[in-house]
């Protein structure tokens, strides 16, 4: 069968999607034999009728197999983590070296930020000389010798998804859980993983703000990834406040280094929780995980990874010397009281307006700018305890951000923060 129309009609009529049909659609997306009109019709059929777990598994596998799928021959399991995106989410920079320090291998293929959430690659590119674009042989060498590497996807990783991603935006089908699931997992599973842990955010700073939406996505991802042969679990985690104290690329790298050096806080706590899930999925012991982080072993791996990917060898010892500083730093004043509520998405947009993110793919960003020392829920603020520090390129940008940050915070009676991990989803 080479005509995609019967496959589209089957999905449209509620008859589902099987393996051969998914393969035809995915290959046609990759090689151009499925037209934009047909791709849009397929996406709309999936949105309106759904394809169920079996159909999601079939589509995920087919999209994964539309390009190059890595295979590994290493001395330990191959694992990774995916986050649905939030503010101050710098987990990957701590998690990858922590897992590598425990003897598992982390070939992390990540993306750049778009919209109010930051991207892992943008954070790493705040490090002078760090190269996210690595040829496959070099990627393999770094993973084998260091234990982890974080790179950008090459053009031959899940090309069907790259085409369908744009079609979804144009056809108004972005919110389809089936298509979101296949998009995320086809790229992750192309890395040849043995295990995957998912961090699905819920709250005011998340893409999926409602708990039931986050749970639906988490369950679809876990069911589909396990059905595709990769041991997977998900944590639904809090994004009603920023995860870290910083939002902005260089500032988040500096905070990740502090966590690798022993700093406490939610970023450390969530990293440990996700690392424990990942190790358990890979059949590894989780005993002594905190000790591994506290010993400096993860920091040492991070330093080796940075050097292997072109960054400075002394970044851990001299982060301030290498991470660019913004010329304007301004405290955001607050009335006396406690943090009662935070519009976390608004904080992300403030960083975006400072130049620390992008609205359209391909736009340049200023790695120096962002927010630091952000107040969290329930904490006291006032004339001597600002809401945050703004790092800006100039005074005008700082003034605009100051107003935006003030508007994002509600000051009143102290709020009790919810649990960092709201739920755990397994097969």
C-alpha cells in the first residue's frame, strides 16, 4: 500500500491506526510522498478521533524508524530524561552527570527553547566554546568516555516528526495527546534508550496547567514508551512556582553548578527523585544517590563533559569568569508581606522580553539576561527582601521586566507550597 488516503480514512472513521498504516504515513512524511494536505488531514483525524494506545505505539515506532536510530554497545544501561518544560528547570545539567557518575550512560538529545520555557541547549551555549552540534562519532566517543553528552538533534533523527511538527501548528492540531506523545517519544527513543524517565509539569508555569491534562499526557507517554519497548515512568511535578531560583541561561548554569557543589533546594530534590526513578528502571541500585552528588563525583563528570564538548576546563572552579554577566542588575522591590501566588508563565515571559528566549525558531538570544534570587511561595518579602534580581542588557529593558515581575507576584497571607512531586505514573 502506497496511498495514504485509506490510512487517513481509517483514522477519520474511528477504525484506528495499525503498524503498516503508521509506517506508510511516517515514511511519507519523511520522504515527501505524503503531501501537506494529506498530513494535515491525518493530524486532524488523529485529533478528533484518537488512535488509542496501540495506534500511539505504532505511530511512535514508525516516526522513530523514519530516520537514524542509535545502537549502543556499552558497559552499562543507556538512559535519559525528558521534561515537558518549565521555568528554572535546569535538571538536565545536574541529572546527566549524576547518572553517569553511577555507571549508566546518558546520550541526551535536547532542544532549544521556544516561548516562555527555556531550552537545555540554550543554557549550555551560555558556556563559552560549548558545542551542542556534534557529529555522531564524536557524540559516541564522549558518551563512552565521559558517561554523558548533551547535543542537538541531527537532521536524520525522526525526520517524520520534524515535518509533522510544523503541520500540527498550521492545521490547529497541536493539542492532540496522541501526536504530542509520538512527537516526544520518537525523538527520545531514536537515541537507543534502555530506560526513560519523564518529568511532566503541572501548574501556572507549565504548558499543561491543569492536573488532569498533565496526568493524561503522563499516562499516554508511559503507556506508549513501554509499549514501544523502553522501560519508562513519569513524575508529575509542581510548576506553580519556579523550580530553581534563577531563570535565564547563564544564571541557570551557575545555579546548576552550585547544586553540583552541594547547594540545597528544589532543583536538587527533583534531580534526585528523577535520578532514582531512572536508576530503578534501569535495574540499578539507588542506594547512596545523595552521597554521589555530595561527593563531587557528579560535578567532576559535568566538568569533563563541558571540556569534551569544547567548553573551558576550569568552569566549575571559575564560573563567574566564564559565564557572561549582564551590565544592568536591578532589585525588584516588594511590599511587606509573603508570597501568596505566582504567575510563573509571566516570569518566563519577562525573561523572554529581556532577550533571554525566542518567540520564533532561529532567533538569537542574550545568554546573560534573566532573573535571579526569585522569591518562592510562602516566603517573606519587603523593602529588604526583593522579589528577584533582574539581569538586563540596559536600563529600559530592566524597567519593563521590573513591572512584569511585580505583576507576576501576589503578596498577602503566606501560601503553603504544594508537593514538589504530585504523582508518579508507571506502567
